[in-house]
């Protein structure tokens, strides 16, 4: 019998072990039984305990079946030599232990999924002949012809023909789905994401996992998630939005689940719009506490010609807008308000002018193999002014190292198991609010000036541990040190605050290069960020927004447009202007 122990943190199995997938499955089940047993029924808890009483071969075969799609299997197609015994022996143990049903009822669709066209033609030969169909009938055509006469499920032995191999059904697949949800925190990740993927190549931050930090506090929370998942599946399968709407669970007091419900309603609203159900779409958007829903609601009111209502809402939202508002939302709101002002006869509000960007051109010989960014880096680099190709890695890395403790704070719903690269609520709108005190401490270090020691100490103690902001291979301690020598703390503060305003969008779009001037007397002139654009390339919207922000804040940044010189001559100035 496998013994469950919790003396040490769970680890991913070594791929050298042929049964590594079983080790990983046992880790998942052991974790859930240790941390979520109170969310299981007594029967479910007993059933999972019984898993560990099976022989290793039976546990391994059951794991293989659970990892596959569906709950029905052709027994003669199960071949896993690494379990060490004949598959029939392990199957017999699983049947006796009530893990497998070796006489399941099969629908026509089940039969067609399990068996080949040749099997089906032989089995239904007499039926097809009676219907006047040729032996070469296609699988799809055969299924359509048989659907009415064979509409009820039946045992395999009761289907026409006798050439089918034995079939078994795994009992309790819904329990394994529930386990998967409680471990991963979602149903998007499949069993192979953990069971078949080697996780040992990464080191993970050890996060304290206490009962109060769980996203699921009650069994009803798990049921709620599963119901929402079923709604989303039905939408994806084409069920009309007005049929799914009554199935959506009521609002919940669980903030993490409330965010999931918002995303479900947002998708339901989109599909209702496409299906011409405008009132339903409006009701869905109105029920959503999400930035994206605001613009969708206003645009829909515009299309419905309810201009006065849209105008009042738009002005109300604009007045309540906070400084961390999504720039894309702000731009969209400004455009809508401008259109609505004309419709309701109100003065058109003035739109603030956008700052101009610093742009310059550099002519270079076209390199044989280097990227345009590397070519510009190599051209601009001097001993007095080194240039590094950093793109999104440097600023994100400095932020991730400074705010490590805040990022890995085990607030409810942030971590589900020990193998997270980062918190699962990282891109939620309330990510910062739930950790405000810790982020205040981080920015306090910038204000006091001891952020440098904090960042370097984190580098020394956490090097190599997965962090969603830190790309270790792209950074060196020396790069961090020169960056902190040259980038003023108030610039980092401004950049980090904008980054936190919308992590999903603002983690990218940083300029490609950074040029350092360590010997410059003026503190604000010791660096410059440079976005490189090769011939035919143009700035993307999120890059423009970062560059405009830099201009507003007085942070040195420019755009270098590169053109290739056919004669090999070089414009060696490399100066912005």
C-alpha cells in the first residue's frame, strides 16, 4: 500500500522513473486530501483513500485512463508495459475495487467513437443490407441511418454483431475532475499539464498554504465553479445565450469566483449580441464588474440609439475614473463621449493632446545575420556608454525582485499547489488592492533609497526560482547594478506604478535597448531607453502608450528608425534628435 506522508513539500517525479506519471498523480491526490478533504463528501474521501490501497500496477493503469479523453476505453487497446503486469490483471483488480465498470451501457455515439469503420460495417452488415445500403457506406452516413432505430443505450453484447472487443468505463471521472479543479484552480489545465510534464526543471517559490488562503472555502464554491464551467462549455458548443443565461449561478461573496463569473457574463454578453439578443447582452454587461464591460455596454447603448442613457453613464464613469485606469479604456471612453456629445447636443469635451515622441533615424549596413536590435546595440555601444538589449526583461526584473514578497503573498485564491510560477490572480483588477500594504512597503524602499540592497539581496537568495516578472537568463547582477546606478528611484517608482495599473498590458511594450551613461553628472541623464524599428516596422499601440508615458514623466526614451545603406556607409552619429 502506498503511504501518504506530508513531512516534506511535494515534488515532481523524476522522469527516469517509468511510473513518474503515477508519482505525480499521487502528489495531486495527496495534496487535495491534505488541504481540501473538508470539501469532499465522506464517500469521495473514502474512495480517494482507497486509491492508495491499490497495487502499483492498478494505480498506474487507472492514472493512464484518467489522463485520457473520455471515460470509455477499449480494453484490448490498453497497452502500458511499464506497469509490470498484464493489463488484464490490473483491470480485474480495478473492476473488483469498483473503479471500472466492465459492462457499461453504450450509446450509438459511444460505439462509433470506440470502434473503427471496419468494425462497425461488420457489426451492422445485416442491418445495412436490410436498409439497402452498400457495404462501403461512410461512417457518418451509417450513423445517421442508424440513429432513429438505435436511440437507446445498451450493453455491448446487445448491439448487432459480435466482433467488438471488450469495453470498460471508469467510475467517478467527475470526482477526478473535481480533484483537478481543486489542485490547478481551473479546468483549462489538463492532467498531462502536471502528470506528464516534467516540473523539476524549474524551482518554485515555497508559499505558505493555510486553510484561510484557499480559493475554495466551501464545497459550494467548487460546485459554483463547475456550474460556471459547464455554462462556458455550452456557449462554446453553440448553445444560444438566452438558454445559458438561466443556468448562470447567482452572484457569490467569494471574490475569486466573482471574477470568474464576470468573465463568463462578458462572454455570454458577446454571444448574445452576435445572436441579436441585445437586451440580454445589456443585462449581462450591466451585471459585470469589469472594465471591458463598460465600453461594451456603452457601444451597445449607442447601437440601440439610447444616447441619453449612454451619455449619463459615460460621464459618470469618467468622473469616477482612477489614475490607474486602462489607457485603452480611456481612449475608447473619450471617443464614445465625443460621439455621444454630438447626439445629445452637449459641448464636445476637449481631448488632451498627446505628448510628442522623440524620434531619430540611423543608417546602417544591413547585417548578414544579426537582428536589427542587436545591430543597433552593437553600433551604439561605447566604453563610456554601454548599451544592453533588454526589451521587457530589465524593468520587469527589477520590479519582480523588489516586490517579491508582495507577488508571492498567499492571499486567498492566489496559489493552489506548490508548482506555481506566480499567483493566479496576477492580472485581476484587485491584484494590488489585496496586497496594498506589501506594495506600499516596496515603494517605501524606493522613497527611502534602500531599494538597491533589497533588490540585490533578493537576487542573491532567490536566483533561479520562478517568478512571472523575472527572466533569469536575460539578467545579470552586473546589469541590475548599473541600471540602479543610472535610473533614478523616482523614475522606477513612476514606471512600477504604471506597471501595476494594468499588469496584463503593461508587462510588455518596453523599449528594446537601454543606453547607460554612468559618468554623467546629471542624475536624470545617466540613461536612455531606445525602441528600435527596422525598415517597414511601426510602433504598436502598447509601445506608443509607454513612450507617451515616458514623455509625460520626463523619462528619457526615444524611437530609432533604422534604414539599410546599400553602399555600406554608416551614419555614425548615433545621437537622438
